[in-house]
C-alpha cells in the first residue's frame, strides 16, 4: 500500500470542517456516485435454506446441551426446575415435526430467559441492509490525476488531503482499509459461507448478522466496475455511516492547478493547526511541453 492516500475535495464548509472537527464523514452507498455500489449477485435460495437449517440445528443442540447440564446440576437454566427441564426434553424428543420442535425451543427460551433467540433467516434478509448501511471513505493512491481533480477537486481549484498510512492506524488495518477491485461482474458469495456473529442488544434481545470482516461483505463493499479504475481507490470502511476520527494522521495537503492563493494560505493555516509533527504542502503544476502534471513542494513544508 502507498504510504499516503489522498482525499480529493472541493473548497466548501464541509472540507473546512475536516480540519476544524478533526473528523471525516463516511457515506453510505446511496451517497456515492456509482449506481452499483455495495451490490452482490443473488444468493441461491438453496444455499440460504441450507445455512438457515444449520443455524437452527445449532440453536436446538445448544438448548439441549444446556438442559442436560441443568438436569445434572452443573448449572441452572433460567430458573427452571429440574422437573420442568426434564419435561421439556421429553417433549422435544417426542416431537417429530422439525419446525414444531424448533418453535418449542424458541418459546421456552423466550418464556424463561426473558430474551429472544435470533432468527437465522433474518440474518440473510438483513445482508443487503448491512451493505447499504456501511460507511465508506474513498481515497486515492494518485494525487495528480486530471479526472480526479475535475470530478472531486472542484475542477482543480480544491485540495487533496493526504492521510498517512501509519502503523496501528485504521488505514494500516486490512479489514478497515481495502483496495478497490475493478470488475464488470458483481461479486458472488464465498463458497465457504458467511461469517456470522451474535450480539446481545438492550432488553436481552439477541441479534445475529453477517460479521463486518466477512470476506463476501468486504468484497461487495470494495468492488466497482472497470469504468472507475482510473480512481486507484482505497476505502476506509466502518459498519455504519457517520463521522469518525481520522483513519490516519494528515501529513500532506496538495493544492490543485487552479487553487487560489488565499485558499492555499487558509488551508496551510488549518493544516498546521492540527499540530502534526510533519506537514508537507504541494502544488500541482503542468509539466513543460507535455500534457502531464507534476507536484511542486511549497515553502513551509516540514
């Protein structure tokens, strides 16, 4: 990975807030400009049914194991008497209908634990919702790309903010900062299946969802069509959109070809106010006798 990744910005109040608030905004998929953001090929219904059955089996097995430990006096089960636990086990063993057996486990859990068991099918139903809720902060390897300056840098009147990929920062975490893959095919789910995690919510309610470090989820978040490959994009990602601390310290400011002098002075002052150990400033210039751009280091850089 590059040592510095760049965020192209036009000059406006939101760009200024990045320096004043020392935070960045991670947008969800709807706030980005690719209509295919965070989408995936349809997951086969047979696969979902198989995994839902596996998850239900695990819930039933876990319940039976807990009942067995309660009968042996190893640990209590939600205040249920030994007699009631034995009766419940007997009902489970006698019940031949799988869905009725599963319902009995769920109702016993709800009645005696005060909580509610996760619904395996809902885990998959919520997958698209998770993708659409993910927070994304787009960065580029390249600070002198003409199209990037035109599209995101205020037609070369803005700035590119350089974030240092420093050790122990979110930008150095491969599960937080992902290089975008450019493909004209939508990503598909991994054959190994999803990573699933369970969290306990307020009121004792369990929630099961695809883990944010699941390979399929991360691939869906970081795949774009080949039309965008000029961006050379990396993405700092979080489970939800919103404001977050810098993913890495700001160590560079690149001013566009047409950035005004008063803007350069203003953002030099803003950058220096961050108190970073080293801050470098660059200006985009035209390479003489070519149609290429270059960077010129400005005075005042550390």
